[in-house]
């Protein structure tokens, strides 16, 4: 299932490491993950979210504020029952753990480019194979997964298509155009509409949208720390001015959560 990020040969597990036929070897970290992101594939010394961002997301999600979104994800995956699945951009593992719980007899893989995030993710579920790796170079064999999930994460569609088995699908989860609308109205002088279906323009020709839905609910944050965590885990935390961010932190907030779910299936071979 796993392939070497250097030569793309199959990786075989040996005690506490994985190794390919060309003797490229990767040890399992103390926390339980494999680091399959070679230094030559990094764009910075410590890519991805830093520890402060990871902790903010962990605390916010663990408090259950996005629980309806995770529950809907778990239900959709449970309906499809993939034997092997991959969660890309898994962050600190909140959504991956919901998938693993929903389909306990499956084999799950989850990866993120941030080592700080994956270290935290290992605490969520011991059965899932946690990886530090890049979506642009997935360390998984071609045609090996029945489902790939992408939750608020970019997708390299060519890599997704390669890794998916025929009939497999990407469950892409992202913001609807009115996601966090009231929050954005407090942070910016002008709120711009964006096309929440734009990602479909990049779907490969042999993949097709088979189902789409939107989940909406109101989110009330009475605690300042929760509002601060929400800002820290979204791009709005660094896009908005310091003054407007602080104003949000200082006052209770009710905002709309609007999340779009798309099943995009790889067509069967003829």
C-alpha cells in the first residue's frame, strides 16, 4: 500500500520501520507516525501549520463546535464503506478519527505536511496509519484506495486520480459561499462572494460529480478563547486587521456554518 517517496517502490514494514528494495528506510516516530516527506520535497524547514495553529484547531474541534460536520462526514463514509481510505490534509486528526470510528473494519491512512499536526493526530486513533507527507506526492500505490477525503484542504487531482481505484471517489468538503458570513462581515469592510463550485473545474475528465449537499447550522461562541481559536484556524486570522480581530475576540459571536460535501467518483475501466 505505501510506496517510497524517493523511488516510488513498494514499502515493506520491518519491525518499527518501512523500507523499499533500494534500501530507503523510514523509522516510525515515537508518537506512531511515519515521516515520508524527504527534505528535498520540502518548500520550507517546517512546512504546514505550526504548533500554535494546531493547538487552536485541536481545542476548537475537541470542544464539539463542528461536531455536526464531522457526524455528516462519518455518515457519508459509512454509507459507502470503503475498504481502504485516505484522509489528506488531516491536521490534528479530528475528522480522520470520526471516519475510523464509523467504519472500524476499514484500513485508514491519514496525512498532513505539518509534523506538529500529525504528532497530535496520533493521539486520536491508534489503528489509523498516520503520515507526514505531501498531497503532491502521495506515498500510496496507484489504484489502492476506495475513498479519499479532503476536508478544508487543497487537492492535487492528478494524484487523487492515480491513487483511487476505479469506482472509488473523493469526498471533498469545503466552505459554502456563506460559510462564517457574519464573522467575515465583522472582519472586513467588504465581503466578497465566491464560487463554492469552482473546484469542479479542475476535476479530471474521467471523474464525475455524483452527489452534492450543503450542511448549515448556527454557531454561537460565548467564550473569548473559542473565538480566538476559530480565528487562528482560518485564513481570517491573518488576513484581517489586528483591531478587527481583537473586536471579534472581545464580544460574543453567532455565525453561520455552511459546508459543502461533494462525492466525485472515478469512473470504472471499460
